[in-house]
């Protein structure tokens, strides 16, 4: 009888613990935010796994030198590609759910805007993107 009570208490303890852990993960993932700032001449800034979009945007913008465009990402990746032949010329960026498609899309954007030798300059993923 005593071992049955101990077993029930252990089961309730582990059930409660699993609910708390699952809830904490949901709160962290649901509110995680990232941002990627891009500018001319290869300027960039990135922030990931911030508690909110405003904080992530501010952190990314602070790192980027010059006039920069900032995009947000949530459970995604962002990348920037620049023209190696002229780093202050064509560039492209993209935000996608997976890193592979992000890198490809950023490179395509650089070529689309006239890049001749486009390469990835920077990338970041947020909350396991």
C-alpha cells in the first residue's frame, strides 16, 4: 500500500514537471524574435532569440553601419548576399524558414539586381529556424 502511494506521488511529480517544461518551451518559442539589418557596401547587423521584435530590431539596427533596412524573422533564417566584384554595388537579402532556401534566395536577389559574383556576406537563424 505504501509503495503504491509513493508511485502515485512520483507519477504526479513527473507529470507536473513535464507540464512546466513544455509550457516554458512554448513561451520561449512563441515569443522569440530576431531581426536582420542590411545596407550598402556589405553593412549588416543581426539579432536572434530576443524576447520581442522591437528589441531584436533595435539590436540589429545598432550593429548595421549606415542607412539600413531591417527585416524581422521568427523561427526563420535571414541572409545577405553581396557582389564580390563590387561590394558597394548590388546586394540581396531574404528571410525563409530554412537556411538552405534562405541562402539561395539571397544570392538570387543579388544577381537580380545586377550582381556579377554574388556571395553570402552574413546569415542568422532565430529560434531553431
